[in-house]
């Protein structure tokens, strides 16, 4: 990089343009910063100082345009340089009344490239969010706006109009003021070369602000490659901006960049690659480097947008998925907190939308994935290595279908999961015997939403209706805190029984919220009356013949639930 001292006049003169890259946030200075800048300028105005250091401007030269513009990416100094140009626009307005030639000079030498058209007409090109209002301010056309850029323009117009407070609001000598702004504000211009990484430089200079996400970097990399204005505008207005707004609407302003980053990561793995999430930007950059034309870059952006839309339907189904059956399948996987399968689901959704996968096959595939995961969860098997299973599962299932001439994709997916080696605990799909033993004996890790889904699913075959668990709460039949009455019921080793069997599935049930407080630590005889009249068929049938509650009864109910579970989540 090269650094040199410069004045604002030297920085802005000539046919050049400072482009604010998309990885930077929109203009954000407010009255506090405008006031400090104004006071600094007025101090120079009064004291006749030789110069005043404003800070660095970090840029990176990019290839020149056919019409002779020398463009620079403005890596750092966006707020400062944008504010100074708005101040010059305010000064121009006041000069129009007293010195029209000086007003024209300001406009044509320091705010615009006079003979250039379109975006090239402006010395500074803000991010899309600020471009329209900024360009109207520079053209003197704006009548009102809530934009911070327009508010800055009004602030400086008012300051110039109100006069010099040091001299009882006497009129400011506009020629002197103009000379101060152009000649006595000193900047250090730092120009990066091709070997410097602008994203890393920006992050290091702005470490106290909101850090750049991988999505910020990827977005900017796309648009740096789209130098054709029509393609850049199409990419931003028709593809990126609508997609960004969809992510904001579903994930919220504080989380949408995180979700966009994850969407990029999942998209990069649809071919089966095992990519670290923190390498998302680097991986996509390598892929974009292989694109030879801007059309290819735009096509890549369109393809990502397509898969990002699938990602939203998978991850935020209640708001985005129009098909009720798929919505329910996605919601169940979301409640189970199964995320490793998202690259697989993106592939399935693409095939479904292109009519290569029927709705029934999609639903059945979701059920196989759920069964694989539920059996592993209840068997207390780690999910650490499961991403390796899911990353290549789509392609593996396709190959198996062709090799074995299977009738549909769901069948191939099931067979591929069943073929995972039982010797690899990180991979295998527990069989019925292992699954039954897990339900009867294993402690369930108490994630209430997940356990509620499991118990609700076990109740559905008995009612033939979907069980809504939102109005139900998780209840321990043997309570979490033992009373004397419960200790007597459990016997001499009550504490051991309590510790060992409290959170097994056989001791858990669902009750209405109002019942939970009423049942609490009550004696089993009192709880029994609630269980026998439960709206949940799973309970009111089972507890008709139960008289006591101990280890044997907990195990017996576990066996009962296991009999249902092997049918609900078949292998």
C-alpha cells in the first residue's frame, strides 16, 4: 500500500470516482459528528491554521471505465468523505446567491464529473441504499427526506445561514470558508495495491464496529465482478435486495446476516463437499474466480438466490412454505434441531420444484431423515459426525437408485441410511432392538420442545389426528422433587430409583398447562385421576389399569411407548 498526505481539493480533482463497496454499511453519521466537523472547520477559519488533520482515506484502484473515469473503492473514510461532499453541496447552494461562478466551480470540479453520464457523473457513489438521496442532494433537486444524508445537508445549510456564532452571527465569508474546506483539511490517502485484501483492511480499521460477516464479503465479491451497470442493477434490485429483505422479514434485523451466511454455507455443500463454515467466503470466491464473464457471475447469483429461497422454506417453514405437508415436516426437523441435513434438503427441494421428485417422495424422504435422527437421539448417539453422512447422502442415494433400479428416491435414501455400518457409532441407524432398549432404559436429555414432539408423535397413531403440543406441557409422573409419600411408594432405594428413572421416556407425559401446576409433586393416586381423564389417548387408555408407580411400572410404560415408536419411526 502507498500513503501520502493530501488536501480535499487534490483528492477530488480530476475524472475520478470513489465507490463505496457493498460490504460497508449505509451512511450513519449524525448531528454529533456533523457538529464536531463544523466546529473543527470554524476553528481553522478563525485561527487561520495551516491545516487540520481529519484522518485517513483508504482506497483501492479498480480498472478504469471506457469513458475515462478512474474508479477507486473507498475502503475506509466513507462517512468522512460523504459528509465533506454534502458540506460542499450546502456551500454551493449559498454561493449561488453571491458568487455563481464559484458555485459552478464547486459543482463541476469537486462534486461531479461534468461530461460523464449515469453513475459516472458523480465523484462519490454511495451504496444503493444511499444513492438516490445523495445524487439528488448533489444535483440540488431534493425537497425533503428522512435520510441522514439529507439531514446532514440541512444541518450544514442552516449553519451557513445562521452565520458565525463567534462574531455574533455575522455572515461567514464564503470564499474563505471554501478555501478552508478545500485547502486546509488534511487527509492521509492510503492506496492499496492488488496484493492487499480490502476486506481484511476494512475489518482491521473498523474492529470496534459491527464485524463483517461472511455474507457481507460474499455479497460484495459478487458485485465487484459486475462492472456493467445494467447487470449490477439487475443483480442488486431484482435478486439481492429482495432476498435480503426476505431474510430480514424471517430472521430479524439482528440475525439475517447470520442466516444468510449459513445459507451460503449450505449452498456450497449441495455437491457433497465438506466445507468449514468459516471458509464460506474463501470457497465461494474461488468458485467465482472460475467465472469468465459477467453473465456467468450473474447466473451464479441467481442460482444462489434460488437455493436461498429453499433455505428459507426449510428453516422458517411456518412463514414461507406454502405446502402444509412439507411445512409440517420442516417444522418437525426444526424442533428436533436437526440442521446437518440442510444441504440434502436443498437438493431435494430443487428436485421437487423441477418436478423430478414427487410430493409423496419428498414427504417420505423427510420421514426417513426424521426417523434416522430420532432413533439416534434416543439411543444417545453423538451427532458430531452426522454432517459427513448428510453431505454426500444425496449423491450416494442417487447412485444407489440407479444401481439397484429402485422405484423412487425415498426408497434409495432409506436403503442408503440402512446400509451405514453398525460398527460406526457416529453413523449407523439403530435397529428396532437397539431403539426399543434405548426408549426403555436411556435418560432423555430434557429439551422440552423436542420431548414434547416425541410424545405427541407417539400419541398420534391412537387418535388418527395431529396432536398439537403448543398448549401442553411436559410432566414428570414421578416428580422432580420427591415427597415423603413418594419415597414410601418407591421403597428403600427411592433416591437411586429417582435419579436413574426420572427422565426416561416411560416417566414422562404431556398435560395441559393448567394441570402441570395442579399435579406438581402430588401423590401418584392424585395424579392418576388426571392421567385417566387426559385428553391424550396415549395416557387415558394406558393408565386405566395402572394402580401404582415404581421402577417396574416405568419400564412397562417404556415398553408400551417403544412398541409404538418402532412403527412411528420405522427403519
